[in-house]
């Protein structure tokens, strides 16, 4: 099975997001260079990371895009019982960092590309391999900018994140946010003469929880999600140096994950209003008090209509009857909103296995992915 051979090589590359992915892309370039593929490498500003875009088949028309990311999450602090950067096969399961999220799909897509290169395609197969997806779908944006100027954009896009090979038509958008809560330092023996930035942050967290409660009570719902409403989540708080100093700074990292029916900009405006109200009240005691909110990154959700052509097309590849929506984010919303490319998410494995020690994808899931992409090749030969 060529897919297993490729997956073995992909897993061996330690492509945790803060490291380079160029070694992996060199391998992919060597794998595809003799197939007649048109290969475009798009490096980032540092020159240590890149996206790879490949087209196999005719260049004078639009085809189908298979998209996936090359980076993985860290393994530090996790109790692995197998080597994370070596493929381990056991009892029908394939272990290693990225097997599920999402090098399993990349291996199947590359195997598909090799098969497609030997066929008389009437429509092209496109592959997009991006970097830094795990830290906010950062890398793929330069690839999207390139496609804006392309003579032909793909007809459909399949994001290969793990869905158990179900066809996912939607996921929530995300806005990652940071807040600096600024107080006034003092000796803790004279605490009331200062302004405790941690207390300021606690007041702001209370307001964020109130906003979440309002969303649950009165905002729109989407029953296709396990959590059917927009969520507000505080993931990190940091403040203070030692107990006998009133801290003058406390920082928060938090997020909004919104369903398509909600506008995250309006929710962010509520947060700014709450932050201003808290800071204004505090300035009566400490003139420099402030809560400053900045946006770390944002990406849009995906909400493809279930009756869209891309949905019926991908269903015809997998044999699926229904559709799902997924909790995690992808680059799908960027392809859809920035390029108007109809997009779904469909790939092998389960995200319940991703980001965990002893991550795995099953051999059976890879076989199903290979079979679906085999049908895709046949459709490209037939002109769709």
C-alpha cells in the first residue's frame, strides 16, 4: 500500500508548528517531480517554512483541490508509549504524531496524485500543503493570495481533516484574543492604595462569562454541532510576581468560536464595552487603569449548504448519505469566503485521537480514504 509507505515518511518529519516543514516539502517535491506535476513553493518571510501547491493534469481548466496542513502539535509533556515521530503499526492501528491530524490524509492524497499522474485526466487534481494551521490557519493565507491571481480556481475543495470519512459541511469560526489588564503596583501591606490587575482581570472574566450566558440564553442555535451555540472561552491567565506586591499587570488569552448565524465582531464589541466600563470605574482610584484587547488571529467558519454541488460530489466519492458539522476549525472557511471555492471537510480518522499521546488512525480509515480518492481520479478522467 503506497499510502502506508508515504505516511511512514511523513510521520518521521518533526513538523511541530514552531519548526520548519521544508524537509517534508522536499520529500513531497521529490515524490512528485517526475509525475509532470506543476509544483509551486511559497515560502514565508523567514524562509524556514513554506506552502506547496501542485497541479496534476491539464492546466487550461479548473479541477478539484485536496487541502491539508503539514504542521502538528507538540508532544512535550505527553506520556507516549510509542515513538511519536515514527510510524508504529499495531492491531490495525497506525500510531504517530499527525497520523489523524492530518498526515494520514496527506499520505492518501499524495498516493492519489501518483495514481492520477498516470491517467488521462480531463480535469486537474490540485494539492495544497500548508504550514502553521495549528496556530491559527496562518500559513495557507499566502497560498490563497496566489490563487486569487490564478487563471483557474478549483471547482471544489476537500479539506482532509479527520471526520471518519463523513462529509462535513460546517465548522465554527474563531477569533483568538488577548487582554492586558493594567493596574497600579503597591506594597501588599498597603494593598488598597494600589489597583490589583488580577482583580481587574477577574472582573473582566466575570463579564466574559455573563456574555457567554447571554449567548446561551438568547442567541441563535445550530443543532448540528455538539455545542450548538457560540462559545466564549478563557484559556490562559497570567499575573503577579510575588505575593507581597500588588500586581500592575495581568494578561488573558481568550477566544470566541462562533456559529455562522452570529457575528463575532458584534460579540467583540460587547467585550470592548465591558472592558471600558470596568476600566472607567477603576480610574477613579488609579488614573492609568485600562483593559486593552487585541486580536491575535481570526479565521472564518464554514457553512456550506447541504444541497451544494460539492456536497453531492463528495458524497458520491465516499458513499455517504448524510452530512455533519465539526467542532474544530480548518482553512475551509478561507477558501470559501476569500476565493468562493465550494468546500467541505472529509478525511480519515477521528479528531478525538488528535492532539493526544499515542495519536492514531486506523488502517481501515486509510483504506476508505484511498478508495474515495480512487473514485475521484476516475471522475477527473471522465471530466467530472
